[in-house]
């Protein structure tokens, strides 16, 4: 149960004054929720300012810098209404101080409210941006206007928050003030020594300071109040991962003792030798699986580093010990590709591998389910369908999950919920910076594949402005005539009014006019069977040029494709560009990646494309991507599995993440059920940051 002292923070957002049905929709949009019913008061507490307006600058009218925000105290001289009372013409009010004259300019003025707000001969204080034109100062629609006697009503330092269309800053600030006023005196969950060492105030004081900045340093990522709450957020995340790991490990694993009976013939038949890092990863995995504890391991490998071969060795070990192994992929096309690859590689061992997806129907599905239940099927490849209630395993001892970030971090817990306790190997082809590994996979041990298999040739990467697109089409013409295959990637599926980027539909039509039936189109809005049919035609050579969106980013394997064109490359993240580039260079022919960009490039865009041109090291590229774009977009789009921090920032607060990980491990080691005084306070922390799923696991344990 959530502690009662948090109830005011978790009451519905529309219990705050000023938030009704209409404004509630705006707040829901601002907070990224479907409806205001999904929003809580605490959501506004976590909506912190990104900058501030300092109205303490009062230089006098004559000395106000052009374009700057200033505060002016002056006497009102005269009003100059719009000629003929036209509402679209400017209404001006002139005032002066001892240094000069200022014109306050207003548009769409109705009624006599300005005469009441700014009476002639009254001393008033106005604040806003001053513009100079022909030696005259003006201020259009001042942010604040008060009579000098009411000066305390104007905040001199004002936080600036992110807004959404239709919601203005003043009502939002009032709502946030009301939300912050509901923050209770929270129990202290941090160690006294850490508080002293970091100079942290209490959580309540830190929230208040975040929303009441006194100067620019208070809205900086390194401000003590921001670091305090960032640490709390990291600690909540690491603590929940530790509790989940503890819970998963409570269910004993099945010790696996491989014999080499199956893996021996498979390794002997491979057309390549395992790299040093592949061999090391296999050793780590087999050592984990031989123990009484369940394996929870993340296998990170760059594009083309040979993760599939490592996964197969683990799955063969499971079968050698009399068990079953499954491999779960995020999409139908990737599942079918894994099935084809693993069936081919495992053939020397004489193993039949079944595939089970949402499209497996009728008698075929019934037969597969029967073989799985009897244990006749030793390896199964599939999608989420592998863990539906109807699927009963005879002796499942290993689950391999591919591209886990696309499932969402907590979906791996569904295995335990089914009463199955297999060892778990999670694979990702997206090299992830160490800080993000800690944040998203802190409950797992990590193996990294850092080498490419022998024979892989480097990919030549070039950057070319969009104006030279026709030149690229000419080169493609020559390449296709030589029998080569190429991808052409676009950022959008169809034309959009909001951007001038070329869509996949438009590019397909333009290239089809040139190359006819040699061109195919695939994108995420197509039905699964249609996508698969186009991909198969490309793989078989029935089409030689594939126009696509990023649906081909992960896992599609066409070894003889040697050209990758990425249109509007400046719109993609580094990690995503690297993934797309990895679709070529998979055979023994030299390959090329052409990054088409729209001029002029921003400084960040130039830096991004430069990193990609100069390096094929996915781990280095991922670290650079984190610096340039931040964790929110690291995997191309914000996915359900990425941490999605509210206050913390991996690039700004990496040092705090390390500390939080150690702190969480220390706590769980000494107080695994969180029953001590500090443990109870930490339960409050988990609820505050909505990590209460971990509490449910504690109770279930």
C-alpha cells in the first residue's frame, strides 16, 4: 500500500484549483498522458523549469539594452488609442522616467481596461522585452504591469516551464505552485554522510528550490537541488532493479551441464571460427547456467559481431542437458529470419527447430503446441506468442530475448509470472553506453562482443548534400545493372505538411518511374505478411532496390546488399544511423553507405555525421550519441524500455548513477525486505517515483 503521506501528491490533477475539463486536456497533453484522468498532482511537481526570467534588471528607459527583458518604473503620460477604434491597429500608452520615454504597445484591445490598468499620472511598474527603433524605445504587451504601490505582486525572478499549445505560463505556474505546496515532509531515505558530502537539502526543500529558482545556477543541471532529486530518481531505479533481480534469483535456476554432443558438430561445421570475444561470452554464459542461481545476462554486440552464434551455443547447451530453449524476437520478420539462420547453423546437430508467432494458426499451431508440451520440440523461435497461456513447456531451461529494449524492461518478468524459471539471456544489437546499461539493465550481468567476424570488410561512409540526389540515382542505375542490391531509407512513410522531408512513398514512386519492377517499398504501416513478402523478394533478388523507413533498422539480413542510401540523414540519431548502415557490409563484398543531408547542417548535425563517417565502432558511436542527443532518443525513438528520466540526466549526472547503484546494492544486501527504518523510507521513495512494481515483487516474495 502506498504510504498515506503521499496521498495528496497522487490525488487527481484536476483537484488543483483552476484545472477543469477543458484545461485538463491541455495539462494531459503537456504531461504526455492520454487524458487528465491519467494525471496526478505529482506529475506537475516533476515538471521542472528549464530556465528563468530575471526581472531584477532596472537600468532606466534610456539604458535598456535592445531585445532584453527589463523592469521599468515610470509615470503614465498619455494614451494613444488605435485610430478609429480598429482592433487590429496598435494601441499605445506612453510613460517616462528620469532617463527617457517608453511606448507600451498593445494589439486587439477591447473596452477600457487599459485606461483602468494604466491611469494617466499614475506611477506604474512594467516588465517585458524592450525594442529600439529609430531611437525610440517600445515594449509590446508587457509581461507584467502593476501600480507602484502593488510592486510585491510582481515576481522579480520567474521560472520558465515547457508549455503546450493553448496553455500559457501564468496559469501553469499557479498550478505548479499549488502542486509543490502539497509536497509533504518526507522521511529521509539518504544516508547522513552522503547528505553532508554532497551538500543535499531534504527532498521537500529540494523540490521547493527547483520551482523557486533565485538565479541561473538554480536551473542548471548541476544545481544542488537538481542533483539531489536526480540522485533520488537514480536510487529508485537501481533499487527497483535490485529488488527484481533478487526476486528472480529467489526462484532457483536449473543447472545446465553441457556435454558438447550437439555443439561439437555445429562448431566444426561453421564456415568461420568464433572470435575471442564470442568465445569469452560463451564461457561466461555457460558458467552462469551451470550454477544454482538463474542466469540474468545481457549480451551486447555491435552490428555483425555474431550474437546469433553465441545464442545458439547457449541454446545447444540447454538441449544437451535435456531441456528446451526459446528465442523471442520483437517482430514476425525477425523471428522468421532467426528461424532460418538457426535451423541452418544447427542442422549438423540434427535438431528440428519450430517457429511460433501470432500468424501460426489452426492445425499447424495445435501440432507445434503438442510437440512443445511433449518435449519433442527442443528449440522454439517466435514472438510474444511464445509466452501466451496456451503454450505449455515440458522443460524450459533457457529463454533468449532479442532486442529486449523493444519489449519494455519489465516484460522479462512475465516469464516468472507464468511459473517458469528459465535462465535468461537478453541480446541487443544496439551498443549501449555504460551509464544507460546501468540505468536500464542494472539487474543483469553484461557480456560484450567487441570484434567483427573475420572477412567483414569496412563500409565506406560518405556525406553528400540533397542537391546531388540525382547524381546518386545515376550511380545506383549503374550498380543495379551490375546486379548489386541497395537500400534507400527515408524518415517518413508519407508526405507531411509539417516537414519538407522526402517520404518513402514519394521516393518509391520517383525511383519506380526510373527502375520499374526492380524497386520495392516496405514501411511500418504495412501488414506483416505484405512486409515479409517484399523483404523476401528483396532477399531472393526479385527486387534489387528496397525503399524503406527504419523498419529495416534491426535484424534484416540480406548479405549481398552492398549500398545503403539514407535520405535526410540529419534527422536520425547516431545509433540509429549506425544500425541502418549495419544492414550492408554483411557479405564479403565492399559496401558503401551514403548519407544524404539537407543544407545547411546545424553544428550538432555536422558533428553527428562526422562521427559516423570516421568510425564503425558502435560502442564509441553510442557514447557520442549520448553526449549529442541525450538518453531520451538514444535508441532512435523514446521506447518503452528506455529509462525516460523525469529529473535525472545520464549525460549530466553519470557520477550519481554510479553512487546510486552502490547504495542500492548496500541496502539490499543488509535489508533485502526493506523492513528497517531506512527501508521503510525507501519504500516511500519507490512509490514517489512510481517504481511500486518492485514493492509488489517484495510482497509476492
